[in-house]
C-alpha cells in the first residue's frame, strides 16, 4: 500500500525552527515529485514548496522564500521541509504530496498530485 506519512510538527515560538519529514512506504520517493502544502484554520490549502524527482529544481511560495528549505534523502525515502524564522502566519496543518512520471513539480496545482499524507500540525505561538 502506497503511503505518505508526515511528522515533525509541533508548537514553536515565533522565530523558532522545525523540520518536517515526509516518509514514503510502499514506493520509492526518488521517482516522485514532492510538494508541501499547508492549511490554516478557516483558509484554503496553499502550496508551500516542491522539489522535482531529480532534485534539480525547487520552488517556494513567496511567503516562505529564504526561510524554508526543501530537500530529499532518497536513501531514507524521505523528503524534508526545514523551516526557520517561523511566524504565527505559518501555523497550519502541513501536508506532503507525491506525483510520479513527471520531471516537474508544482505548488499551485493540488489536484496534480496522486498521493497525500494525513498532515502534521504546526503551531507558531508565544
């Protein structure tokens, strides 16, 4: 069974850091483009970052550029989202998503992805 599992969320003070993990089971992530998305309470889900299958390209939403870094460790079958300088507006449930057979990735088209994880909660608050 193909499954994505996010972890690493939690409560952090403004200015703090977290590293989210997206681990795959049942398939090899290195054949997939991966996207990170988030959904704040009462808001629509939005794209945060994505990384292509080859890791040759990464993309970030303007709101997180310079603060978040996406990376992948194919040996661990995991994609990471390192988040620095977290702000209250970064609060939400963070989801990872995967799509196969593509050299691209997208932070604008959620329907483009084939598989989704269950999400991990990130709360930025003092």
